[in-house]
C-alpha cells in the first residue's frame, strides 16, 4: 500500500456503512403546491411565447367575403352588437403590406398584448387583397384561419364600412377574471338598489 492509501485507510477507520432502506418512500400527501404552481406558470409562459398559428396552404377567400365566427356560449345580442360595430374599439392592428409570416407574428403578439391589457374589443385591418397578384385575399384568408386557433378569441366578424368593411375584422376577446368580477359586482349592486 502506498502512502496515500494508508492515509485514506487511517482516516476511514471506524466509519460504518449506512444502512439504506431498499424501497423509496413516496409522499402521497403534502405535495409542494408552490412548486407545482411555479412549474405550471413556467409552462404557461413558454406556451404563450410559442406562436402556434399555422401557415400551411389555405383556400383563398373572395375579397368581399364576409367573415363571421363565434364560440359556443357567446350571446346572440353580444354578437349582434359586435357585427353592428357598437363596441368601443380599444386597439387596432393594420396588416397592409405585410407578408404572411410578418402578419402571423403581428397577429399573435397583438392578441397576447390585448389580453395582458385586459382589452375586450379590438380590430385588425387585413385589407381586401386588391393589390395582391394572387386570385384572392391572402391576408384576409389567413386571419380567418388564425383567429379561431386562438382560444382568447370569443367572436369576430367583418367590420362596418366606416371601419374598413370586408377589409377589416372586429374581434371580441375573452373576459379576464377581473372583468368578470366587475360585471358580477355591478349586477349585484343593481339588484340590491
């Protein structure tokens, strides 16, 4: 034995091996809820940054085609008011002269930002595609595909003539929990008065 091995053996004399249980103890209760919440939040943040809007081939719409979409649960009166342009437009995005990829990025970020700012009614001006060399409204067709892909979108429809007509779309965004609570509070106050 060389000098180092002797020194090691001398230092380790009297040390006993730890007895380990052959099984791993699993905690079934008392899971760290803070850790789970943090992981969920991180996953949500990652998915929010990832632009999932598709850019595959689509059938091009006629420039004057009227767009309409509403999710289940959207009241008919709300949708009618949206179609009539009765909601105050809180933000707008103009896609004129953009490529499909530029528009895809802009639409995605615009909707995400509108949701962060707690907006409800916005407008996207996509144009009618008259200056396009294709035989249809390219950006309009993609916007019509992208909006239903985003669960934040509750409804959308072509705008009134003064806001761009068939070249623009009104969008109703999902209410935030804050806005829902404000409505509940307002409703309960009106009933108690």
